[in-house]
C-alpha cells in the first residue's frame, strides 16, 4: 500500500515524528545543584579545560616519506629534469616477451634447465601429502571467511553490461593463501635441513635504475613474497646453453620502450630489500601475484598470456640485478659471478615456473647475454568452489606441488 498522508495519520510513523518534534522542544530544568555549590564557595568549571592539555602541534620528518603538502611538480624532492621510463607493478609490455628480451638483452629457452628437469623426474610426493594439499586448496579458496566485493566481471559480447557484484574472497587474499599453503607443504616435503636455510619475506620493494641508448629506465617493482636462502643458486654454464646462438627478435618499427609510462618524479637508486650482512640474504625464489585486476593495458585491450610471462621476466631480472649491484657495486656491468633467481607467478589457479640467470648488466652487449628458462603454465584445478551448495575441487593437478617442491628444495 502506498504511503499517503491519510495512511500516516493512523500509522505509527506519524506518532514517532510528532514525538520527536515534541521532545526536541523540551527545555532542561535546573536542578539547583550549581547554585548550591556556588553558595558553599565551590566554583563550577568545565572539565574540558582541566582534562585536555593544550600542546603545540609538532611536525615529524620521517626519512623516505613525502609530506602530503608537497606538490607533484618541480618542487617535489624526487623531481628530475630528465624523464625516465618507469616499469611498475601495474604496467605491462605491449609486445610481451619479445619486448622484454630487447630491454633486458635476454635469450629465452622454452624449457627448464636440465638439472632441474632431472630433479623433477626424481621428485615423488606421498599420497598423504597430496591429499593434504587438496584439502588445503579448498581451505584457502573456498572455506576462508573473508567476504568482500569481488572484481568486476565483464561479458566480452556485451561490454557495456554490468553483472551484479558478488561477495567472496578477494584476489589478493586468494593468491596469498594458496602460496602460503604450498610453502607449508614444501617445508613438510623438504625437511629441517632445507628449511633451516630458507626464509620468506613479504612485500619487498626493489629498485633498479638502467641506462640504455642514453635513455633512463627504472624498474620499481614489489615482490609479494620472496624466498631467501643461505647459499646462492648455482649458475648455469653458458657454454652448454650458448645464449649467443639464439637471436633476439626484432621489434622494428617499434621502440623497445613502447607502452612504458614516462615520469619526471622517480627514485633513481638501486635498492635490494635484504642487507648483505644478513646470512640468509641470497635471493632464491620470487613469488609473484598476478590477478586480472592487478594489471591492464593502456590501450584497454585484453591482457595476453605473453604479456603476463613478460612481467615475470621483468620482476625476476629486477631482483637479480638489484642483488648483483649490492654485491659488486652500482657501476658494475660485467659480473664476476652470475646471479640466478627462480620465479613463480600465479593468479591462484594458473602457475608459471621460470628461472632467470643474470650474466651481464651491459644491456647493449653483443658478447654476453642473460638467460631465461620458462615452463608452460600449469593449472592447479579446473574449478574450485561451491557447486549446488557443495564445496568441489575438480581436476586437481598434483604436478603443481611437485614443481613447487622441486623449486623450493633446489
């Protein structure tokens, strides 16, 4: 029934409104307490004047933090007259792996190193560990209690149509939980002798300034999780893989910095997050989150698998280069010893395993090249969620845990 004035005359809402108006006109009556205190020589004072201490406002300058009053112009403390191409966490390379190869002077191998492949064949998981991991996947991706608005889902055939937002586990938390479960099972598989030489650090920032063809390129990325170890990974023999025998694909007529944003405000320094004095400071494996809402093309085109893999290569290079400059100096180009880093990227369903070896920081060198080994992406499952009200995990792939355990114990 429609609410009209005739209906509200008999409705309780009418009583509430009139009661609110009547109570609002009441005048507080004096109890006589204040007059009685004054008569006895006791003064009445507002308690706020006694309790609240008036202190002058002080400003604290925290090193590394930009005050909010600083404008993003020439007055900014990080302003540079010469602009730089900045690759961040949300950026993608337009040409994917081909463009990353040209920027980083890297040869790509579509297989993992032979020693790692041999170790993979020898790695066998117990049935108990495999079943425990299946329960852990459901625990991380279905049974977690977080309920927030999930990412917007679009229909390619109807780009203007907006589907209703659903509640569930956020993408960032799904990635964090599934990687945490995998790491726990890898520790159970590897044992104490390996775990004692491993640590996991979270949300570490890496800065790597590069100069190529008189142009400044800054890698400003964050590794969501990184495994560090007591000993560095053994470098691969370049005489066996011979990276100079493979050609780097040409981008002509495009420039290798195409699609990278140009900025004047940037922090031009090398920064590796772990102190070299710490005994477990060597980078071992970089764990990277890559959800659909994390990255996007400036052209608003759909993100391709090739672009996601190029993002893995860029972050792995950034960690290896930052560590190399910490060890051998900011001006080093020819490394005394290569730096090898493993990288795993996931969106909580698809896992991409790769190994990056930094042989040189001379990105224009014709006598030496870096190497990147990658494996085809693996899906942990085909569907994980509630189906007809029942928690379901379909087509669980135990090879993901086997690869993860091999990388962890390598």
